[in-house]
C-alpha cells in the first residue's frame, strides 16, 4: 500500500523585540505558504507600538497584511472582516 506524502506548509512565526528608538516595541512575523501552490510565502506581521511614559495606556496593536502598504490597527481589521460589529 502506497502512502501519499503531502507537502507540509511551512508556517513560521518569528517574534522580535525591537531596539530603541523604534516605533514598535515587539514585532511578530508570520510566514505562511500554501502546500499546493508554487507561490512564495506570504508575510503577515503584528506589531505592538512602543509604550508611552504613562504606562501601558496608548499602546496599539497594528498589523501589516499583504497587498496593503500601511500598517492598520487590528480593531479596524476585525471590523472590516466582520469579526466584531459596529455597535
């Protein structure tokens, strides 16, 4: 009996602490590749903005997605994908 071997998608998560001065304090990059396609891996990044002098207030989680040049807040992405409602 022959066992079909599927190519595994190489999904890699890398987390980096950014050196100061930087706009972001932490960055997580997720590289994912479709197992059945011959495309290069797509990169999705989640970034935590540097905390202000007044504690954690004011920090924002931003995301960088393929095909969009600007970093956008995760809340805006969730609203666009209808994960959270407008109310």
